[in-house]
């Protein structure tokens, strides 16, 4: 029973830290009706840990596309540079949300590589209204 309580507390801490949004595409969890995943920023399969500093809240689409990748994708489809790291990087420095098209675009090489790998189009995927996203 103590293990289950610790897991719920850990989930709650990650969700609160993320503002209950996917830390990659920024889609808000409460309005999607979907429980987001606790994603390992540095994948367990590559030696990542379950420490809070290595966990991010990720919508199912972003988590699935990121998988165990640690490198972004360049224009030719090759691994190219580090992915956005939610614990280290500031989202606003690497991405731009277009409130007319509901697309998230990369502003830096790291942002562009992350967008190409994950392929997110934040609110369009979730069929949300712009005012419910808090991104406009």
C-alpha cells in the first residue's frame, strides 16, 4: 500500500510541476480527458532513472513519438543534436505556438529537431479551442 501512495505522490508532484500540461507540446491534460504519461527524459533503456528530475509529464502522442530517443531529427531524417529537455531548457526559448494554425514550431536547432521527431501540432491533435489551451 505504501508503494502505491508513493507513486501517486510522485505523479502529483510531476503533474503540478508541469502545470498539468504536456511538457513537450504544452497540451493541457485536464481538457483532453486523457491521463498523461510520466515520461523518462533520459530513457530507462539507456540508463535513465526514476528520479523526479528525469521525469516529465507527456501526452500519449508526444511520449509515443519521443520513445527512447535522445537526439532530434534534421531535415534529412538523421539524428541531429539534443532534444528539448524539460528540466533544463525553457520551452519559450525553443518553441513558438502559432495561435492561428495551432502549430508548435521550433525556434532553435534543438526545438526544430524535437518538433521533427515528435511531430507535434499541439492543440490540433487534441481538438481543443484556443482559449482552453492558455497558449494564445
